[in-house]
């Protein structure tokens, strides 16, 4: 399985004083233009924080649909610098064993849903690669995308092809049987565009898997009450979803949610699977 990228004509910038955020002019889910500042955060404790980023920013609440998103997002050239502080290395030993077990639960669940245990699996934001390695162990052909060059550099050692690119940059359609996005949708500038790309690239009978924090969960509210909720101050995060908002966004692009699970790897996380509405 080859990865074909759309050519990006924008040259990368090289020097970065404290970066301006690009303000949203409309809600990234419903395009409503009325929103209010919901919360101001201090991200100075994020280990990825550096001098090129103002450690204070705000979150907006859309007055039309209630979706929550940052007041402004960082440009890709700034995020490239940020991500150099979070270099990823493949896990080993007990850490790998634990991650393999968690990944196997996801692969098994999705395979049961599809009624088969092979096909092509694309993991977006594959990180240290445990999900793809485990999917491959089950019998899937696997490929990965990640915005961190350090992750992609390790992919050949792990036995799969990978590229530094967002999902939207992939050409073609109906190429993958499973597309997984863990902690991706909450970091994109335009979640609907990411979901549309997933819809375009998914084969009939395929499954899209999304993992992201659920701000409507009891666990989230407990973290809020305790004043210990660091989910707001993650520097790469742009969106925070409730289950309802996530389902609404999925349905808007032609995906039908069909499975929900609390995340074993995040105390406030949800894992949602969806199929093509046209498959129904
Ligand atoms: Zn909205």
C-alpha cells in the first residue's frame, strides 16, 4: 500500500518569535459566528511549551451549537517546533506489553464489528506504533501518518510505511478498511475536513475509530471539580468534544457511530467507532 500525498505549495517558514494564533472567525463545527470566551488557560506546564508560544490562551464556546474550541490555533510551522520537544521512541518490555494488550482490545473490537480480521489499516497519529504493530500481528496490512518526524523515522524499524502528513493530504478514495484517529480530531484546525477525508478514504464495510476526551463524561466533571483538569492546557489541542457533538459531526459528513467505549488509556477519554452511513 503506497501513500500518495497532495503537493503542498506553501514553503516552510524558518524563524519564529512568539507566534500569533490564527483566530477562528466561525465555529469549526456549525460555522456559527457567535461565540464567547469560556475559559482562559495557562499552558506553561505543558512539557512541549517553548519560547515561540504564548503560554496563555482562551477557549471559546459556540453560542449556536455549544461546541468548544480554542480562540486561535497555531500555524503548522510553530507546531513543528513544539513537536520537536516530544520525540517519540517505540516502547519495549513491560511498557510495550501493556500497550499491545490495550491495542489488541481495539483491533479485536473493530475486527468483530467488520466480521473479518484482515484488510488495510491506516493509523493517523500512530505515535510509538503499538496499535499498528498489533493490527499487523492480527493480519492487517498497516500504514501510518504522524505529524511528528521522530515517529515516522521509526516506522521502517517497526515494519510499516509511514509519512509526515495530515489525513486530508492523502489522495484517492476507498483505500482503507480501518482508519484510526487517536487524539487527532481534537488537534485539527477543521475537524469536519478531517472526518470528510476519513469518509472519502474508507472502503465500504470499513470502520473509522476515534479516541478523544469526552467533556460530558462524569470523569471529566470530577476532574473539573477537583481543579486538576489539564486537558484544557495541552498546547496542541484545538477542540474539545462531547459525545453528542462528535456524533453530530460524524453524521454531518456521512459516518454513522455504531460503538462507544470509555478509553483505557485516558481517564476522560471516549472511543467511538463509525461506519459509512451508506453501508447502513
Ligand atoms: Zn457551533
